């Protein structure tokens, strides 16, 4: 899942329960605490584990005398350990209720229970910070009791009945069967608004279904006075057609004070349900399945684990959805085996399997952390299939073993098979919008993202969004940006043209914090009921004639199960066009010649405004000269050679080899990639560390640029290296510049570059940005390398600007004000996780959008939305022309004064002869220069919503996407408030 989860270290310093210790063991030890047949009990089940304030480990379970059913003659047993689980006291019986023990009439009616037995069930313990151990348990699944221990479980108070607490639920759910937990409950931390609150998940049933446990709902009860009194919260997860029989639930407090419930269920999705609440009792979020958490229908355990500077959530659970008999039926139980510990480093947003504890038959579990940092997992296991196993085992291990330092691999498993109506491949901004639209049209949707986050560039650092004319943006794109700025109490004025000043109030949406952007994407996907699969890399495509039958997703890199996903229609919302290419659809990576489509700005291009020259006008206070060109876009005639004027000395780093070519001729290459940084001036900002092997000589070309600027009389500040716009909360959006984050490339040469052995300075290995050209066709591993290469270049540049004496002091001091934000991109330590892929593959279909469309000379007949931004091509090469460094390919202009233009439906569908159930929304059919305008994120959202609408209609009418009746498509798009024609009023 996250690279940070797979590091190996000699030893980890752990913080748990306020005590610091060091764990050095690098293996797992297992000991059986309860074995079937011993102690006069035929079965042990429902394990739980807690660690007291004094460090005593308490392990408890239900001890079932006979066949082991839920309605058996059951006692509650406890064992104690004062050495972090190495040795254990004998088992003690800790529950006894005096007086009448009437059997549950609903269980008797269903003949689920023996009238002569006594059933104590579902024990829950909470270790209080004050040393008290609170315990709740049930009697006959219809009464609930509370007791406590002040000596770490040696003795217990007399049970007090608290069943009256559950009567409050009858207003919304007339239960006949109740149960607490099971597992351990939680106490809210001292920093929480409700500090000290005790929270116990519960489930309730009307008792009319299987085992008198179904149907069921999940809720919580809580105490704010140390267990003296208990109150009922709200029902957190009701039983619906989608969320079937939510029951055994575990709770954990998140870093933002929310309480997260992780809920067992019997739904068709076979995924755990997650909901959260600010107080752990009321105001629960809309339930949502989590794609990373498989649900074979079994209880699991969860706990927070702290080590070094990381906060991890752990979840123990059988990681399996298959059956040995092959009878996998949706909503029915799967084999309980391969008990694993899953890890989340982002507060439950994503999870990966860190380690398998028990590859064979394994059942219920609970997990906790001892005072010395040892991780303890208490679980059921057995030699053959069983709902509970034949013993309860305590596994002890440390972080090194859990995070990969040991030698026991995660067992291989067959790919999971999934079916859906629509698969949206690419969790970009367009991907989320497409998935939400399809779900709102009643379709089953799976949104697959190869990485770990939703939102693409819009949540990945592109905080100053190029929105064009706000009046041309409609549908879900408008809804998204409206919701986004509402977080700041602002409103967008969509009926006004864009104005460069004023930020969000004018429709510019210039105040996007990445974490808020991602939050809104996540909310929209969750609210729509979209099933999101993170870390799903495209590994295979199964084709049948002109249809995609299924795709294979590899998730082994994240220690997750591979998936074979079958859908009726697919939407490619990747920046690279990966699914489109794998499906055999025609595409290009070439800048077409101007002659190909009769264009002006395609092919090799040298813009006059970016021609290197010695004299530049002085800018105004906004950093721009008359006419609008910013100081961040200045080009001087810089010497490109290691030794100035000496062609034999080789090219400087950051300059690519290659012939200048003739303007307008076809050429390879795509726009320069970069990171769009979100930097902070807040006190808690993180330093921008240079990359390993940092060498300031890498930036000699930047030094020569500085010399030229100073010779021109420029009074330089940081804007010469990056246009930066303010964001909320002392953050800034850093854009690119002539020598900013952009790293233009060139073709990788067949031979090594020229070296300069005679120079006195040892020049570093060249960084030419080859990866930008290589990226679209590269595999995932190579892309990760390219991403790191560009990050290293950019980190080094920022460090250079902040520290090198050759940089003007005004620039250095300006740069030193900035660092990485403490609350952005936590899994990459404040650095964006998304590379700005401005251009990748472009589909070639029966209709190709060209400059004729974007300049208004040709009007698309079948509009699916409008584009409105200018022709914005970032440099493609930094080469030598006329003896000086020259940026080739850059275009930054308008579209001849033409307003918003129509985007054709035919541009997002492949040729019918190639694929009839695929739509492509970013890597759509467009020439290089037309794509330069269409590529903006709001337009990407627009085309994606329209594509999802078309996909749903294709399913409704059982036709190829090429055969959709445009009038029906248009009618639905207008109903969903898409803007299809331009009218300035």
C-alpha cells in the first residue's frame, strides 16, 4: 500500500500506553491459551484482549460446554499476563448473575437454544486510563450487565443490569435480541471533546431469522461517568437491501477525533462496512463498503499502533473470499482462513495486508498492543473447517516482523472475481465524477485507481485550477467546485466570466487545499455508493472481438489480492490512456504536422514570445510586463555548454540533445511534467530536504539564467522561479516557470552523452527529463522511478534556491520562508503523490478534435460539454538552437478570440471496429494543439460525466457506445445540468 509500511529497521522504538520500550525480536511466537476439550468445555470462541493501565494483558473468551453454538451453555473465562503475553495465569470464570435466568423466547421459538442451559455471551472489556477495567456482557442475548475490576482482573464487582439502556433503541428498532461488541471497547483520548467517554459497539436483532440473530443492525452505547450509567447512541448501520445484517463491530478513535466503526455484515459486496461519528454515538456518516477490507463474514479486531513518527491502524481478519468446495454465493459465508493483519497509515482511508498470521483455518480475532510495544493477536484456529477453530491462540510479534523484516511470506491466493455494470479505470478527478454519475443513474460501479488516492491532479497539488470561463462549466464539475469552496464559507459566481483577481468569489476556484479537495472527492464517491478499489494496477485485458470482457488488476505490490473484474462498459479516465491502449485502440504520441489537420500550432513550434533575447521589460507589481508575460516565463540566450562557448565540452545538465527541426513538422514528444507543489509558511512546516546525492552543479544552467536576469537589471525574487498563489491556512500553490519545476525531455539517446573530463568541476550524471517522453508507455515500476527522478530534480532546485550563494539573497530569503505543509500528503511526507501528466497517449478515432474546433471554425454536432481555456502547451524540449538554450514546443495563447467551444461525443468513443464498450475521457481523440486547450481538469470532469451517462444508456439499451441515440444522451445531459452550447448570457 504505502512504501513507508515496507521498510526494515534494526529496531523500532514504540510508544504505547505512555510507556517507551524497545522491541528487538524479529519473529512470531504462538501459544494456545484455550484448547477445545480442555477444562470441561467443548469449544472456545469469541476471543478478546485488553491491556490495562498497569500493563497487565487480559485475554478472555466464551467457554462453550457442548457443541459450541451461540446458544450453548456458555461461561466467560479470563487469563492474565504480567509480562506482555509470555506467560499466563490459569483461566478464571469471571461472570455470574444471581436470580432468574429466563431463556430468550425468540431463541426458544426457533429451537436455537436448550431451555436447561445458561448463555452468557459477547463479553467486552475496556481498559480505563485510571486503572479500572470495565466489562459488559449479555445474558441470553436479551439482557446486558456491567461490572468492573480495580485490580487488573483479579476480582470483579457484582454485575449491575443496564438492559434499560437498550430500550431507547426501540423507537427506531424493535429488537428482541441484543449483543455487545464483542472484542474490546474504547475510551476516548484526553484531547477529545468527550474525553474519557467509554464506547461499546452493539448489535440488535428482531430475532426472526437464522439463529435468532437476523436481521440485525449496529449501534453504540456509551458512558460519560466511568461506567456508572450508560446511554444509547443512534443506529449506525441499519439493515437494508445493500447493507445486509450488520452485526459484530469494532471501534477505533481516529486522529481527527472521529470514531470509526468497522462492521461485519452479510452483504453481497463481501466488504466490511465503515461509518464514523464525531462523538462515537450520534451523527453517523452514510455507511460505505471499504474495497480493501474483504468480508468472508467473520469478526475482526482493530487497534492503533504507534512507532517512531508513524501512527498506524491495525486490523486482524481472515483475508479470504473463496471456499474449498467452490460454492461462492454472494452474501453467504466464505472459508475462514488466512488470518492476516492489515495496516493503514492514512487513518483508515486505505489498507494493505502487512502479514499473514495463520494461513490455514482461522476465525474470530482481537488485536492489541502490550505496554512494551509487542503486538498481540488473539484468535481462533484449527486443523479443519470450523466457524471457530479448535483452539484460541495468542500470537506475539513486533513491528519488524509485521512490516516485512521476517521470513514468512503472505500466502498466494487465486485472483478474486468481481462483476459490475460499469468499471471506471482511473481515480482521477474525471474518474470520480464518472463513477458518481453512473452510480446516480442506478448502475453498479467499480472505480479502480492504480495509486492510493482519489482526485488525480485536482487533489494532488493543482490548487490553482485553470477553469477557463466558469459559465461553461456545469453538471457534477460545478457541483464539485461549489462543494469545495463551501468548506471555506465561500460561494462561486458561476454566471460571471472569469476574472484573474478575487479567487473563488469570481469562479476561479483558486483556494483549493489538496486535503480538502480529496475529502470532497471521497465524500461524493461514498455518498453515491461507488465501490472504490485503490492500488489496482492494470495487468491484463481480456478481449472478445470488439468488446472488453474483463480486466485483470494486480495488487500484490500493496499486499492485496489480485482481482479479475468483469464489466459491461468501461470508462478510461487515466491521464495516460492505459486501458484504451491495452484494448488495442488506435492512439498517438506524436505531435502531428500542421499540414495533417490544417493547423497552426502543432508539430515543432517556436513561439516568438519565448524566443531567447537579451532585453526584457521590467515587470509591474504583479510580476508581469505589459502584455501579460510573467517574469517566470523569461528566455535569455544562455550558453548551453559545460565550458562556455566550447561545443566539445558537452551540454549542461537540463539541456537535451536533438536537432531543432523545422516549424510545423511532425515530431515526437509530450509536454513537460512536473509536481504542482503546495508549500507552507506556517510554523509547523516541514523542511524541504535535498535528494540523496544532491549536487549544486546540476543547476549551472539556472546560475546562467540568474546572471542574465541581473544583467538585464531585474530585481529578482522567488517569482522568477515560480509563480505562486496564496491558499487558505498559510499555504501556497507553486506553479512552473522557465526554470521552475518543469522538466522537459527528449528522446533517450542510444549512446552516452558527451563528458567533460578536462573541466575542474566533476559534473553530475545528466538529468534530461527523458522520463516525460517515456512515461506514457512505461510500466508501473518504471513510472515510479521516473516520478522519483523528477521529484529529486525539483527538491534539488528548491534547496539550491534556498541555500546556494550564487542565488540572489532576496530569492534565497524568499525561498527559505517555505516548507512542506504538515497536514498535506501524509504518506509522502508533504510532497505530492501525483505527477502532473499534462499529456499522454491521445486516441485516434473517427473524429479528431483539432484547432478548427477549439478556434470555432468547425462546430461539433454532438456536444457533450464545452471547453474554454486557451491553447496552453508547456515546453516539450530544452535544446540548442542558434547556439543558445531554447524552449521548443511551448505555446501559451488564446484561440483567436473565440469563446467556449463544443466537444464532440465522437471524440470520446473509439472506432466501432476496435472497441464498442469503452469510452475515453482524458486521452480522448484530439490533435496535440487542440488537446492543449481541452486537457484542463474541469473539462476532464465534464467529458467524464458525459461518458458515464453514455455508458449507462448503452447498458439500458444493450447497445454499443457508438450506437447511442444522441438525442437521448443530450436529454439526460441537460437534465443533469451539463452545459452543451455556448451563450454568454
